[in-house]
């Protein structure tokens, strides 16, 4: 489970971002603020975890309904990907922070399972390249065993088979970082490999079950540097720019070839899905829930309880 995330008055800022919002998006953000603050005021001070769950469900329902009403989805999620949205009552009794990121800002870890799919060989190749790069750079003890464990999860095999037999639909693919991290922990315990915990997996991989494109605009500087074979310092300079040139321009100006990766790059980042987290306070306690939102459909609501 993720570490505790405390509510802050400060808006999380991401480097090199110039705030540009259409009037329609701004109007809906104001509406979102008004509606949610109204629910804050209705909450009782002596809320229990059960009441917090009800409150989380109310926030979830209202946020996703407002998302659906916004026609300019690109502007909305471009905003949310680059800056958290904080909401707080005037008396400071209740607060909420909405934070979203693309579901596919990295290489899909599930592409490692596409070795036999000729039509998707380009996806397997890039995933395998990066996996081996990290394994070598961090000197993993048994790369083959780790990959075997990952493939077991991707192909619907492994330790969870006994549980899955009771499900109507057998689960395949790695669907979240939490599931991935559990595999890493099992590997570390089995092989006694401390180095695996040092690998910055989330800087290179994403954990969405179906994505076949990368939202490269939001990828880490490490992944961009690797994919286009350009200096990390050049990518970081681009990230730190107050006004960014298009990524393709930056790549080509620094000796890279943007078109060489077009077969794995999403052309409309906001359409590939978002993972959103909401941190909120209630009666002096902090809670968190998350959900996925993709083309008007919200799913995979998870409530984390008291933090």
C-alpha cells in the first residue's frame, strides 16, 4: 500500500508548466469546487471510517460526473496531469486534493508477454530492451527468475491461481503498480536480491493492462533520454524550461529521431486513460481513494481507509 500522503495547502507544481485553461474547463473547475465544498460542509465532525467511505464514494461520483460533462477533455487532463487541484473549506476543517496522471506514461510492463505476437514485436522489443538495461545497470542477481515471475502474472499463472479458480473471469495481465511491487518483493525474498529494490521501475514502466502507446509528453526524463538516445541533461533542461518547445522539436534539435518511436507514441495523450487519486481530510483524519478514468468511463475505485 502507498505511503501516507498528507494534505497540504500548496498546489503541487510540475516544472516547466505554463497554465493555459480554456474558459469551459475553468468554468467546470469552479463548478467542481462549489459542489464538493458543499459536500464538505455537510460532513459530520465525528466521522468514522464507514462515514469516510461514504464520503469518498460521494466525491468519486461527483468528480467523475463532472469529468463527463466537460467536452474539452484534452484541456482538462492536460491541466490535471501537470498540476494537482486542491479544494479546502474556508475554516480549514475539510480539504481535498485531486491528482491525476496518464495510465500509460511509461512502457507497459505487460509488453514483456508479447514475445510470440508477431504483429506486436515492436512493443515486446522495447520492453525487453529496457528491462535488460535496468537489470544490467542495477546488477540484479537473477534476471531470468524475475522475468519468469512477471510472465507468470502477465499470463495469468503463478501464486494466485487458487484464488482465480473461484472467479467468473480469470485475471491476466499486471493491472497496477501494487501488483507489480508484490512480485518484486517476492522475488527479493526468494533470491535475496537487495538491488531489485533500488531500480526506479516507475521511471520507465507503466502498469496498465491494455495500453499499446506511451504518453511520451508525460514520461520521465530518464525514459525520454533512453528512447531517443539524447543526453539526460538536455531532457532535464527541456523539463525545466518555463515555456517548452514541442517534445519532437527538442528531440530532433538534440540529435535524436522522434519519428523512430512514433509506432509506440500516443498522438492524443488524454485518450489513453488517467489514474486519479483523491486525498481528503475528514474530522481531523486523512483518507485516500483512487480510480481510473478512460473516455467517459470511471472504474476500479479503491478506498484506502484512514492514513
